[in-house]
């Protein structure tokens, strides 16, 4: 894929919104806001998982935003995808209302969009 100006704009818009979403939810999880703890417990997860998710999200944002380290970026994108798909599945199994799916669905779409439109210097080099 040729990295056009349009693609660059799509990449940076998606990546910045993804980063904002992951940082804001990561901080909420790290400080263990009462409603976030309650939500985790209702979904059947222990509250200590919030700390782990919050740290992973913040580290993932750093990995996605800094230049170089394409392998680390791949892992960060994969982690975002796993965390958000897990959130979607958890809300589905819990029978939560459709509105509870909005955040995780938006973040998974932004993850896929950012990953797909990332510039060549942020991708792993394919070797034959």
C-alpha cells in the first residue's frame, strides 16, 4: 500500500483517538474508580485485574506512539485487540445493554484502523 497523504491522516487520527481512549480508560482502571471496580465485579473479574489492564494500556500507547520498534508495536496492537475483544465478549455474556458495547467496539475499530494504515517504518519488515 502506498502511503498517501490521506492514509497518513487516517493513521494519525485513528492512532491519536485510540491513544486517548486507552490512556483515559487505563488511568481510570489504575486509580480504581468505584464504578470501574463495580463493573469488573459484575462481569465476574477480580478488581486487581484493573491494575494490570491499566498498565498494559499505558505501555501499549507508548509502544504505538514512539518511533521504531515495529515488533513491540505489533504486540501492542495485538494486546489492544485482545483486551477490547475480551471486553466486548464479557459484556455480551453478561447480557449488558447495547450502550456498554460502544467504548470497546470503538476502540477495537480504532485499533484495526491504526494498525492497517500505519506507515512502513512502523511495520515489521518481511524477509524471504
